[in-house]
């Protein structure tokens, strides 16, 4: 159980880190900061974002979806800050950072819930199919039994 939680936690952190990197690429922040500053900033944002999220085991979207999450987050950031966003993110203003974290949490929750619904839908389809198979075999057994007892002549 601990391994799957660790794996889920790692996947969630990788997904968030990738989303933050894509946010920085889309806003040009990665060009304004040194590698060390960028690494520290990504780590700080990821840890703050992760604190507000609960992730069920196996409900982390694939890392390829991180760019889509980043696109939504950047759109919301641009709506709020406009052209000033390019200058505000590299300065690491606390208010901007708080808003980035809130946007990431809000939209990441939606992604995690989508994944959860998708997984639960797969199980629902599986169990419906299983019930149909069981009912079919039960009817077949009743049919064979009735024929064996002479109650049904074909």
C-alpha cells in the first residue's frame, strides 16, 4: 500500500512540476531566471500547490496533460494581470505566487476529478458486463437443467 501511495505522490508531483514548467515557458519566465532560481521557484510553487490537493491512488493524469493544465492556468493569469504578468512572475511577488498556486490547485483538482470519474466509469462498464455474463450463464444453466428434467422439449 505504501508503494502505491509513494508512486501516486511522485506522479502527482511530476505532473505539477511539468505544469509549472509549462506555465513558465508560456509566460517566458524561464528566460528571466537562472537555473538555480528557476529550480527553487518551481520547487516552492509545486510544494505549495501540492499542500492543497488530495490525490486518490491512481487518479493522477498522465504527464502529457500538464501542458493543457498550464494553458488554462496561464489564460486565467493573463486575464487577471494582463501584460504585467511577464514582469511580475520573475519578480516572485507573493500575491502573484499565491494566485498562481490557487489557479494550479483549482484546475489540477478538476483534472484529478476527471481522471477519477474516468476510472470509476471503466469499473462501472466492467461490472455491467460481468453482470450480463453471469445472467447469461444462469439462464443457460436453467435452460440445460429444464431440458435434462424433461420440462422443456426442443
